[in-house]
C-alpha cells in the first residue's frame, strides 16, 4: 500500500532499490550534508543492511518514488519509534540527481507527516540538520518544524566541527500547517 503524495508516493523499500541507496551512501555531496557518518559501502553490505532493516519493528524506512516516472529518488525514515510516547525520529535523503526546486522534498516530508500523525497516530517527530545545511533548514521550516536547540560543535566534517540544529514538530503544529495550506485565502472586498 503506497502512501500517496501529490508528486511522489512512499512505499516500502525493496531489495531492487539497494543500488540507489548504495549510490547515495557513496555520494560525497550527500555525505557532506547529513549529520550521520558513512563509510564507502559495497553492494553486499548494502543488501545485508536491507535484510536487517526490514526486520526492525522500531525503524521504518520508505522509498520516495516520483509518480511521473516511477523512479526512486530517495528515502524517508521514521526511526527510534517510541510507541508509549507516540514519537519518532525522522530523516530524509535525496539522490543528487533528484530534480531540485520542484517541491518534491516538501511533498515527501508533508506526506510522511500526514502518515505519521493521521494514520499511525504519532504525536511528535524529532529531527536534526547541520547548521550549514540551508536546504534542509528551508525545507523543514517550510513544513512547520521548529529549531528547539543547537548542539555546538557536534559533527566533524572537512577537518572541523559544526553545529547541529535539533528540531521537531508536534501533531498539533502539523494540523495547524495543514489547515493553513488547505484553507483558501479570504477574497478581498470590492
């Protein structure tokens, strides 16, 4: 059952997607823009990661697929799912070849939030982005997320330490954003 967005749909990862994920993990430009650390990965390692991932009930990963071309362009995650407190950590990775400035990332994040808050009934999503990653900052602020703190010198990249912005969004905030997006502006009086 795919989770439908406007431009994309989210579906379970498949073994056939692993060439895309291996490409992303081995892409230096992506590695420089995410907080996590990665080493070069072989296809054998990638497939073993996939086998472990699909069996982990506390972590859900989705392939982002363009509706127009049926091409996998990235991955969204809900990890460290806490069913008692109804929260999870969220992340996104897009291929370098994913079309830019077309609303694909925004659609993907909003689609995942709709699923997390309305279908799975989570109450909170947490995340983080490198302070210098303005694309992630713009994406998440546009989607209603708030910076809740900063971990100083938390991530080592290119020979120096960088700040990590700690972020989050609640279900109530998501519903406000959803209402604002779906409500047309009032007509001007003539």
